[in-house]
C-alpha cells in the first residue's frame, strides 16, 4: 500500500478527532456528577466546555509554529498532547485534576484542528480540494458519532473507562507516521492590510450564539435522561391532615387526594402504589412497579411552600450515547441536503435551521420517554449542520481576500468560544428568568428553573422568536445575502 493511496484516509483521520472531541464524554456526565457530589452541575459541565476555551489560543499558536517547524512535527506533538489529555481524565482523583486534563485535551485539539484543513489545501487543488473539504466536514460529525457510541458502551463499565475513547488517536498517529509526507511550506500570500468589516464581527457573534444554543444538548442530555425531572407541582396539601400522612406512611398506602393529583396530570397509579418517607418532613418516595416518583417540599419563587413531584430518569448512559450519536449522524447527513437547502432558502437557511432546532428543543422539553429524545435529535442535528456554512459563505463574500484567513480564524474561534460559554450563559439566562417569574408567576416552583426541562423549553421559545425575525429580515434579499 503506497503513501499516495493512503493520503486521503490519513488526512481525514485527523478530522475525525477534532470538532466533537470535547463532547465525547457527555454520556458519562451523570456518573461524574455522582462521583463528585459536592460539585455543582455547572462545574461538571465544564468537563465538556473547558477544552473549547483552550482550543482557541492554541489554534492560533499552531499557525505560528508551522512557520518555524514542520507541520508534521506540530501535528505529532498535538496528537501526543491530545492522547495524554484525553485518556488522562480517567485517572483523575478530584474535579480539579479532571478539569486540568480536559484543558490539556483542548491544547491538543487546538494544535491539530487548523492542520486538518491546512493539509487539504497543501495536497489538493480545484475540485479535489472542494470534495475533501466536504468529506472533512462529514468526518468531523461521524467522529462525534463514533465517540458517542463508544462512550455510551464504556460508561456501563465506569465513568473512568469512558475516557478510553480518546485512544482512537493512536490510529491517527500510526497513519501519520506511515503515510503522511512532509507538507510543502507555502509562501504567504497578500499582506494582511485593511480593516475587517463590522459585519464580519457580527457574524462571529452570531456563530457564538448559535453554538451556545446548540451545545446545550451535549452538556444536558445525559443529566436529563438519567436524573429526576419535575413532573408537576401543587400548592395544596396531598393529605387531609398530618394524621392521615402518618397513617399512610405507616401502612405505605396512598391517600385519595394524592392519587387524584397524579391522575389530574395523566399519571394513573395502580392500587399497589406505595409511599415512604425519604427525608423527615421534607421528601417522600412513591413507588409503583418500575415507576418511581419523589415528592419534595420546596418553595415558590415568592417564598411560599410548594410540593413538587419528580419523575426519575427515563434512560441510561448508553441511551445518552446513542442519542448523541444520532445527533452527530444527523449533522453529517445535513451536508447531503445543504446545497438544496441553500438554493431554496438562500440567506433564510439560517432562519429555517433555527425553526428546526426550535422544534427539536420543544420535543425535548416535553420528553417523557426515550423515543421522544430520539425524535428530537435529528431536528437539532440537521439544524446544527445547516447553520454554520451560510455564515462561512457570507464571511467569504464580504471580507477582502487578504483578510479572509484572519476572518475565518475569528469566526471559527467564536464558534469554539460558544461551546465554552454555553453552560455559563444558560445559568445566567436561568437566573434572569427566575427573577422575572417572581413577579409574573409567583406560584412557580423555584427548583424548576434549575432543570434541563426549563432550559429546553426556554430555548424552544427563544429559537422560534429568532427564526421568525430571521425570515422577516431576509425576505427581500434572500439570495443576494450569499
């Protein structure tokens, strides 16, 4: 087997490791959270998003390094750092150590990512280059699917085993050593003079916002599937008096008032349903066959007492891995319909994608069974696959040729920054919504705003508004925009 025939697979194997690398361990988030119970969920989610913060400066550094040493050397260095940071997460003894390993992974991805594109431009020309760029984008998403499937299987062993998915980089190392020739060092082109148009920075801001919204799925889906979910709340007591509650707890039987409350929410409890006290005067557990509910005494956003009923998770870590694999596969398939979508919608393609994503988040917000989660993933995955190319195309149209490399780097870095920013931005949005609800809906459970269900429903509404505005703003110049 000669080097020429293996050049394409070797370069594509680099693309396999990059974009979705940070979200590969998403199926293990619930178990990582259980392993470090003293750590809040926003910090746990940094395991997914922290690498993105380190990708940005080291992507720029990669470009600086290749002007001084060979690209192949930079690539192999990046792969070594990638393997250490990826696999090293499995030996962490604290959340601080885990985040340090995840930061190192970001350094490795940052060094590798620009080279996955640079090698294509170095070794291919014309139509062959265009096809390789398309293949690279599809392989990025397929890599995410492979990582998610493997992680979903490994999480059944332990959360530490999940980090073994990064061992896939050993294959790329072998391919590079055997079949990647030294890349020609091309002379730099036109000097970077002039000023970036303001619209280029606006596109970068839009790219950040899109990734903030899209990345809620990788950061929240495992926690949503495996953890408890708010089912309904009641300001009225579920027992006539304290004596009836004590009598029910002694016998394990349900009160008729509680049965009617569940029935009113479409949940019919069987005669065998039983209740038990979990935390004195604060939390109770209702068990009905394989179904399990928690009844917790909480407070509303206005401070009034409230009983909130939670249903326990609807699936396992393996299911989270499968759902993320479906998300990645859908994003890859979006490339096959992209040209047709752009012909039909033009600049409104982004608004169309936002509408699809709104539908997906709406389904997730009401999901009570695994099939609903799997139904939502293609809507969100296809939308994610459609949204970025129009931004890149518009960027190429408005930026002078001498500044395009810089503008593409800024746009790409903005998208990566959106991954890091996602859980922090959602936490801030949650705090604002909770504050506003104190005035508009004082009876709303304060705990509801901390759930993934709230975030999914909030994003569904936000995306619907953004989509409507997008269709309106681009209705007159849909095709001139691109």
